[in-house]
């Protein structure tokens, strides 16, 4: 074990500790609404219910198709093999992906691999890996895919083995997030390039790999369509923001990725850091002839790591921006942008490592180490100190106490999101969460969630209704109630 391996192990410990500490001391365990559906599928698989779970838009069980099955299935496998809960399994799985990323970096970047590993201490990636999100698997998939593509286009032997890695990394990306389908297109473009260059061997392998990936993806989506009537499980709402609003949101989110230590998009709070980075960038560009080696602009015959990783990151970002511009999803933020920027930052560091004069690269290393270590301190110990209220374990205990007497197969209006995986026999339902049902009356809502009038419906009075749930038919009923849970709420409405 060399000194550089020790650095990587230390980075691994820092990020792994962040995952467990942030999840434990956070009252919600770094579990978002999407996370609960991943965990719900994993728990349903453990209970032998297959790939059918309560839908986020309906209480009827349906095939899990709004998200790909890859990430929750891996959570299920880990939980099945180890006997831990699906929540704990998801956090350990994130740590495993973290380890795989560092292993790939060690193989690609040798003794300076720890510099690339330091990127995992950025605020956005610390938060992504702390969450139970498929983005953790997706980021590993991106690194795996980019490394495989780099190996393929720069080697003349063992192409078949590398092509297999390229195929499975592309498929892994798609099974983690549907946007991962962009990878088969990128493989196809490289195939066309080598075809034009008349390198028949690489041309044929890449085209075949791309076509097989496309067939598998089409087959998966067609199966979704047969099960649900939609290729991704539900209808997609058009983006409701204006172009200017989307552009502003995207700009702020992009700037926040450049600010290594935090994920806030408030320009005023980040101005001093943006100014510092802009000044460093300006001085580097102005004195580039002194900072970089003379052969900086020489033409390379092979595809370099900066080119492959940068192109992959940019292609992903372009794909996610186009989709978000046309489809109503979460706002632009580190969840969407961090995977692409991660690859771009890797490309940038490698470019400087290869082309920057040693004394200036050493200064850059010191700056990177200082910035990322400060980021870890800010996002882990300081963030935990600022956390108030219960730990995740206390939250779960409260939920189990509250719901232990609720009969199975019931519906809980405004129920805790954690019900999705803690009690698969209960269904949490939320009136007017989605745009198409904002004008529902209570009777219409009940007809939608329990058309056969066979299930007991409970109401958990919300502490604070958000703007989406302040319709006139919701507020009066909830404001009259003091009890946390009410049985047979349907009778009062009718």
C-alpha cells in the first residue's frame, strides 16, 4: 500500500462518515419523497410482493416504472444478503459505490488519484451520497462508463472485453436513471466517427454495442408500457416555468456547483467566493504562457481523459437540461447537475495535471485540498451541530408508536412519507399534490383513491399545509381537527 492509497482511504473514511452521521442525526434520515419509493420497492421485494408497489399518483398497486428498478433492486439485494433494514442497506450501498469510484480513479490517475477523490468532499456530492437517491449509483455509472469509453477508443487490443464493460456501464446508467439512455447515443456517435475514419473493427463493435443497448432499453420501456400504459409509468406534465425563470434557475444552480463548499443558489451569499474563483481564473488565463507548458495547444492523436470525461459530462448536462426545459420536474439543483459537473471537474483537473507547470500545479493542489477539506468541515460537523430536533431513529420510533394500531390496508391522508417503506400495508396519500388534481373535491378525491369504498381512510392533520395543499376543500376539514389520526374520515365528509 503506497502513500497515495492512504490518502484515498482517508477520503473514503471522510465521505463514508458523512453518509452515516448526516443520515443518523437528520430527523428525516436524508430521505426524500423519491427515496421512500425506492425503499418501498426494496421492502416489497423483501416481503415477496414483487415489483408492484403503491403508486405516488394512486393508491392502487402498480408496476414500479416511474423510476428504473436498478437502484432499489440493489438495495433489496444488500438487505436480503445482510439482514439489515432497507434504510441501512441504502446507506451502505452508497458507501460501496463510493469505494468503486475511488478504485476506478486509482486505476486511471495513479499517484494523483487522491486529487480527483477530493471532489467527493464538495458540498453537492456529500449531500447526494448522504441521500437515498439513485444519483449515487448513477454517478458511479458515469465514471465507469467514461473510463470504459476512454479505454476503448485508446486501445487496439482487448476491445471485446472493454466493449462488454462499455455495454454494461451504459445499461447500468439507464437502470439507475432513465436519462442514462444518453450513453448509448454517445457510443453510437463514436461508432459513426470510427466508421468515417474507416477503422472497421472499432466501428463495428461500437455500433453493435449501441444497437444492443438501444434494443434492451426499448424492451424495458415497452414492458413499462404494457404494465402501466406509459413508458415511464405516468404522464409527464409540461414545464410550467417561463424560459427566463428556467434560465435563472439553471444559472444559479450552475454557479452553486462551482462553489465547492455549499449547495445554496443565493448569489449574494456566494458572491465573495465567485469573485475569488473568477480572479484566479482570470489570472491563470492572462498568464497562461507562464503557467502552462508550451505544448498546451498541440494536437493529440488520441482521445484524452479530459476530452472523454468532459464530453460525457457535457452530454449528460445537455440531456437533462433539454428534458427539464420541456417537462415539469424538480427545479435545477445539485441533484440534477452534480453528476455532470463531477465529470467536468475530473476533466479539468486532469487537463491541468498534464499541461500545467509543476510549481503552479502544486499551488493548485494546495488550493483544492484546502477548499475540499473546508467543504467537509462545513457540510458535516458544522452541519450536524446546526441540526435540531430528533434523530432519524427517534423519528422512526415515533412513527411506529403512532401507527401501530392503525389497521393494515388503510389509507392515511397526509401520512408520513416514511410509511411507504416502514409499513407497506399502509398507503400515504396527499390531496392535490399533482397539477391534474388541484380542483378535486373531497368526494372526487375519495373516489379516486378508494373507488370501491372498501378501505378505511385516516386523516393525519398536517402541522402546516404547503401552498399546493391550501385548496378551500382541504383547509376547513383539517383546521377543525385536533387529533393526530382520525378513523372513518369518509363518513364526516359525506
